[in-house]
C-alpha cells in the first residue's frame, strides 16, 4: 500500500482550551455594558429636571430610558435634550466616557466572536509549526488518558502534550486537561506530519485494538526513525509484532496484572510495592535519566541524586547493579533508579 508523505495536504491545526472561555468573556462584557447603561439611566433620572422634551414638555421614566439609549448609542434625535448647565456638564463628564466605554465593549464582543477566533487559529498554527520535544499520545482511551494524567501529575506541562484521537468526546476531555488536541486518524501520515512527529520527545500509542496500535507504530516509525515509541498491546502473541513494527517499549496490561497477582501470592507487600513504583501517588518512583558529569567514574550505588540505582543502559544493553559495568559509570549511560517522591516534587519545583 502506497503512503502519501507529501506536505501538500490540507493542514489540520491543533486546538487548546482557552483559560477564559469565550462565552464567559462575552457574558462579562455584556454584563458590564448593561450595568453602565443602568448607571446612566439612574443619573438621567436624578437630573431629569435639566432635560426638556419637545414633544409634551414632561420627562417620564420611559423618556429617561429612551434618552439614555439614544445618547449612549450616539443616535441623538434631538427631541429630548439637556438644557441646564448641570445636565450638559453631566453629559460631558459622565455620560460621554461611559458612551465610549460601552462602544468599546460591544466592539470587543464582536472581536471576541470573530477576530479572536481567527487569531487563535493563527496562534495555534504558529505553535504547531514550532512544536519540538513534545509528547504525542495516539489514542485517548482508558490507557491513554491515564498516561496523560500521570504525566501531568509528574510535572509535565500539558502544553507539551499532543493528543490525537478520532472520538470527539475524548478529544474534548483531553482539551479540558490543557493538552493540544487534534481530531484525526493517528495512523495517517498526514495527521502525524501535522504534529511534527519526527521532532517529538516520545510517542505513546494506545488505540484500544492491537492491529490498530501496531499500524500506528509502523506509521510513526516510518516518519520518525529515531523517536522512542511505547505501545499498549493486549495480546501476548502481538508483542513481537509490535517490536518488529518499531516499538521500543511494549506494555501488556494483562501481563502486568499477572505480575502483580503472582507477586501478591509470594508476599503480602510485593504487589503493593510494585504499584507504588508505577504511580506518582506513592512514596517511591522509578526514574530513568542520563548519568550526570559528577557521577562519571562512580559506582551505581553512589548516585548524586540520592536515589537507589537499579540498572544502567550502555549502548542499548542493560546491566544490573551487581554487574561489573555498574561499578564505574560512563558518559552516555542511562540510569534507572528508585527515588522517593519528595525528590520528585523537589525536581519539579526546581525545574
């Protein structure tokens, strides 16, 4: 099957929920405008003796409301006019600034409905064009949404997360969390090109079906040969296929559940500790990071972070803490360590 990899396609811009919804801004603006108009009505009513009605010579409350509206909107038919010095001073000093303010409010409301939406689309297109080092989540079902919540809980800025899904309800849920969202087919070259998949920090795939997830992995690997890919696979027979498709990490929730059950059979607290390691809400957390300059030459047991070193990856090959390679860390090593969550919070606060 031939793939379309040309950039000549319909550009699909990202969306991100505004911190201040448009409807709330419009209601606020209109509320302020009507409060100002009500204030002018009150001022005119109190100073009604300074007004003259050329029709019947009497100034009723309806006349005051009518005069206020034609005055604020600068219509000015001239049938009711201020005649006293005080009334003219009130029109000049109080009513005129309010008239200008109300005009700006209504113009601003029109801007909010029309111009700002165009501006937001242009702004998001600019952000999209500069996307780099972002996390792309393909599929926002149970696993995908939980992964995003965990990332945010660990300190990841939602603005650095891009969620792609075909379901409008899931897309809206991701947008409500502050993520950039794109409604579309995540197995399509065009959709992935739109989010600059080749410049992503990592890609998380959870389509709900193994065949769809593997197709997504194939497409991502085709467009981004060097980006790390993690995928959720629910059938053990498909794990090898997912790795052959290009996934760096294959996660089988059924197998993980089996590990927890087996652990609980061998000890009352093994499963509890494994769950503690997996989530940010526990007391400890697993973390992978590059070795720091001050740690080079030291043992895995002497990490500057204060964490407990478990494993290093050197040249893509794992080495346990008991192996000779872990006795002297080198530049380029990746360290897997267990740290307490107080260190996690300190890193987030300082980073």
